[in-house]
C-alpha cells in the first residue's frame, strides 16, 4: 500500500510539473507579442518626437532672420532646448548659431550687442564652459 501511495504522489508531482511548464510556455507566448507591440509603440513614439524636434529646428532656423526681436529670441531659446534635450543635435545647433553670428559680420565696437546676439554668445560661452566673468575679467 505504501508503494502505491508513493507512486501516486510521484505521478501527481510529475503531472503538476508538466502543467507548470505548459502554463509557463503559454504565458510566455502570450507576453511575447505584447512585448513586441510595446517595443514598436516606443519606436513610433520616438520617431514622432524626432519629427517634431526636426520641425521645431527647421522653423527656428527660419525665424533667426525675422525682423521682430521676440521671434528671433524665441528661435534662439527653442534651439537651446533642442540642444539640451537631444545631445546628438547639439553640435549642429551650435554650428548653426556660430554661422549665424559670422554671417552678420558686424563689429559692435563699444556699443552693446543686440539682446539676441548676446543670448547666442551666452549659449556658446556656456557650451565652452566659460562664464561672463571669465570673458570680461
């Protein structure tokens, strides 16, 4: 009788183990498409974000030569935020701003620079790790 009890317990344990393995495989198969779908959704969200940033960048570039100071300042601030949020775009942003300053080619002498030019210079100085005190003193 004890042999029969031991055999039935062994059979029960084997059946439970097989059921657990089958359940785990079925659960994994159900989760696998969900994981792929979530990964795809994340990739699409990142592409949409990049497209939005590209649109912001292009619009800001066009607004740098706007006659209104407020529009130029907004464009400069947008470019600054793009450079902060997307490190791979920071070099093109700073190269663009440097080219913008070079293209102006204006020597201000003793006069104060316009505020938009001062903001660009401030951004470029912060990129180089210099403070206004380092430059002036």
